[in-house]
């Protein structure tokens, strides 16, 4: 019996797989950190982005915009800034933060980026935030603070807990800034070509950072345990390249809003994976905070108008 799958079913499956793979990022990072004292955020980022770079270069070439000769130097410069901001700097801050806080908390803090985009837009365009959006933001931040305080109570006193939380929040700010830059660039380059170019720029920026910041860079990376290499390549292929492609395919079939709704399961998936692989546990108040955070983000994500015009 032949089973025919609809476009919606295929798109939903791609979105779910993408959310699952993106959610596993913190698990890969935490496991890699535990393997060797040589592993830090810069080293692991270099392994991740170095293994992903060939795929994004191919994507940029394959989806090349035939009218790129009409794109201004300013647009190219903005693309470089966006790529470095969204997928190099934001990712590096995130990797640093995960050295100090749990995978569960990292995902909840990082999930605040839609609220930051709305807040920044209200300032830039000098528009008031709608009441419904204000309630959503309060829910998101209230839930996040609840999780933060609960985890801080159980964290060792000298493990740089607040430094880690601040680094991840800074990562969310950087990613929100990237999102503010993308609409104009997507209109110029096309979504797929822009994604390939921006991520290629981020990969190159990451590798330059590694070679400048790491003494004896070649020796350091070649003497890493093979298991660390596997985690780094896994981060590049299965947590970066594959879910990016799946998300693109999902958006093509479902649209951005529907794909985002499925992606909202991300924090829950990360928490479940952290319980299974990292032995992390959330109490009832932390689960409540997580649900408040997700509810607020969903309200913002599916609000047709977050700002008053």
C-alpha cells in the first residue's frame, strides 16, 4: 500500500527534525567540555564552523543570486556584519556561557531573542508596544527569572553562574540584532543565498578568531582527543548544517510562522535531552518558569502586530 504524504506533513516533519537537532547543541557542547581541559569555547567553535564551512560555501554558490552585480557595496558590508553578529559572535558568547550554566537554563535564556527583537524595534522605530505584547514579554522574563533564581539556589557559590547567564543573554541580544538586519538583506540576496553567505562569513570569522586567539593553534587542534573531534564535527554537520537545511525546507512548505510554532518545542527538547544525557533535573518551579517563557514567546511570535503604528 502506497502512502502519500502531504506538503504540510513533510514540512512539519522537517521542522520537528530541525528543532530536535538544534536542541541537541548544548548537549554536544557540554559533553565535549567534559572530555578534555584543552576544550574551550574558541576551540570547539573552530571545529564546528570549520566542518560546516564547505557546505555553506556550496549553498551560497548553488543559490547564487543572478542579479548580485546590482547589489551595492553597502549591502555586502551589511551582510558581513550580519553574519559575524548572528552566527559568530552570538554563537561564541553562547559557547562561553555554557561553560558555567546548565544546558536547560541556556536554552531558556537564549529563547528570549524574539522579545529582544520587539523591544529593539520599538526603540528604533519609536513605536509603542501593544498591551498583549507587553504581557507576553512579562511572562517570558518572569518565567526566565524564576528558572534563574531556582538554579542559582542550587549552584555552587563560585562557579561563575551569573557570568554564564549574562554571556548567554548577551548572545540572545546579538542574535536579535542579526534578525533586525536580515529582512533587507534577504530581499536583496534571496533567503537561501543569504543564509549560505552569512554562515560562510561566520565560519571564516570563527576560524580567524581561533588562529589569532590560540597559542600554537595548529598543535592545539591536532592533539585534541578523537572524541572531541567527533563532537566538533557533529556540531558542525548535525547541529548546524542539517537543521539549517531542514528549516529552510520546512519554511518553503509551511511558511515561517508555522515552522516557528513547531520550533517552539525546542526548549522542552533541550531539557529532556539534558535530563537523559547530562543528568540535569528541573523542579516544579523551573518547569513552570519554562512554560511561562514559552507561552510568552509564542504570543509574540504569532502576534500579527507587536507594535502600535
